[in-house]
């Protein structure tokens, strides 16, 4: 057993910390936040748990991604809009060998999304949304969304994480940042399609009743193991970077 604290290193470059071992490999990286008692949100939103340090990590993870992936529930609850990056962040992405634009991919089995929301209505050609759905979705909505997004079937009756990965990779989007929510994390974790977990632990206790960071159906073949790659701290919040152990 090793003591990671209270020995404290000098100030860390957050971008470099999360870029190391990621940019050259890529994969599906899940970013989640949790309270000390395991809640994934406060009053229904992750914003209730966030700290300034978490916001810095959030920005850095986006800056190091080819695409942001989120479930439809998260997109609706958090009010997603097209990701617009200023000149400084574009220059940083360019320095890391990434494209200037950062598109959003939405995972939705039912296509229960508002086509007039900012995410679709305000998108530019460079960050046109990608809608990942299934072949069994309402064909009328499927056709309608084709006017505001790139619509891709990644399963017959449900989304298949392996097909999601493949569909994004076909577009050159191999560094996938999944921002949840818990159900999407549960789907990808169930079939071993999570390569990294970036977990912010907020120094708060929410109390009974809150949802955990993993949701959906129970996993049938046991837990998943992750190894700690790095641990950062700021203002009492912990920022863990964990890498999947492929033992299942």
C-alpha cells in the first residue's frame, strides 16, 4: 500500500496529464463526476457537484477529444449546444495534432430529441451533430433528422457500443469522450467498450436517493476492473484517471 497523499507535487499541467498515453492510443474515455456518497448529480444535474477544478478537467478532456459522445437524456437535461472553441483552444488542439472542430455525437434509440434545440439549430458544417440510433427507430423521424445531423444506425433494435465505436472511427473520430449519462456508461461498460474512466470526486455528501454514475441493466458477467493512472487534487476534490484492465 502506498500513500499518494499528503505528499504534494508541483502544479500540474492538466492538458499534458490527460494527454499522456491517450493521444497516440485513443479509445473511449468516460468522464463522470460523483459525490463522496456516490451520487452522480445534485438536484438532477451534474452542475450541482462541479468545482473549479472539475471544470478545468472537463475543458481539458474536450480539448483532447475528436468527438464528444452523450446520451439523449444527458443532452436534454444539460442543454447541449454546438461546441464552439476560441482561438486559444483551437491553437492548443492544433499543437496536439487534433482538428479545430469538435462535433457532438448523440446516442438515442428512440430519436426523442428536439430538432429545434441549439445543438442542431446552431450547428455549423464543421461541428454538425452525429445522431447514433437504431434501424428500428421511427422512419419519419429518422429521415427528418437527416436534415440537421448525420444519422447513423448502430444496431437493429438497440444501440450496440461496438458499432458506435466503429461508426465514429470510420469518420476518423478515434478519441471519443463520453460524457454519459449513467445509462450510456452502463451500456458501454457492460460489453467492455470503456477504455478509460476520468472520475471527479466532489467533496460533497448528497444524501439518499441519488442516482449512481452507472445506470441501466445489471451486468451479467461480473464487475470491471480499472487501474489508477493518475490522481490530482484541488480544493478537496479528487480527479482520478483510471484505465480498464482487459481481464474479462
